[in-house]
């Protein structure tokens, strides 16, 4: 909800060795550390309609992790992706049932992937393919598409959307040759 912030923080360069997740309740200004694991915890994505959060645990490789309830004294965590994928940049669909992210398995390219928790099977599914470096996936406000940036699809950098399940790609905008699109976001009305 809008009364809680989840963010990453390295307490101080001299005392902390990694970024951890922190929670701040705005109404009381209470601050609490959520994680103290080795490695960095990055890119928190609060789960809509719940007190859960997905984030990237960056150790040897990145993994997408879910804390189902960050208000508990000792939050549990569940790995949504295997150690064989190098994952990052999680984002939830509006219903809080699917999480998209980028991953590099063995191809040395980054693609958009998704886990559908509503289906009862948390096996990650690859959504985009090819010799491309896709980044910053974001679900559309209606949950039908995933927007992402890609620097070289069809020879020019641009913003694309993909319809999960069908794999249909749609070009949203081209950028100038040599540019690097990053961190796209949808407007609330998808225009």
C-alpha cells in the first residue's frame, strides 16, 4: 500500500558489505531491515494486493526471491527461479499472480521470462528469444503485455511489448542507432 516503502540500502560503505532490503512505514516513520543475507538484495518489486515483495538476490548469479509477508518478524523467503538462471529486474502483473524478469541461462543473451504463481506451477517460462539483450520488463496496467527495452532487435534499439503465452512481439518505438533504451514504463491508460 502507499504507507510502506521497500528499498535497498547499504548502511555505510565501511560497515556493510552488501545491499539489503529495508522497509519504512511512513505513518510511524518506523524503519526495519528485512534481509541480512550474503550478497546483494536488489530491485524490490512489491506484490500488488499483498504485503509481499519479490527481489533479486545477487550472489554468484541472480535469483528472483519472494518474501510473502514482509510485516512478519522473521520474513520467510522462497526462490522463484533456479540457480542456473542469472535473473534480475522483477515486476508483478496488476493481479500479483505473475512476475516477469530478465534472465540469462546459457545463451549469453538476456531475455524476458515469467513465473505464473496462479497456475500452481512456479517453473520459469522464457517469453522472448533470439540473440538479443532484453531489459527492464514491465507488465502493462491491464496485465496483457510486457513492455521491455532491447538495443538491437531488427537492427535498431527500441521499446517492445510481448503478449505472454502467445509470444507475439509488437514494436512500440524505435530509438536512434547507437542509443541504449532503458527502464521503460507504462502510463496508467497504456497510451
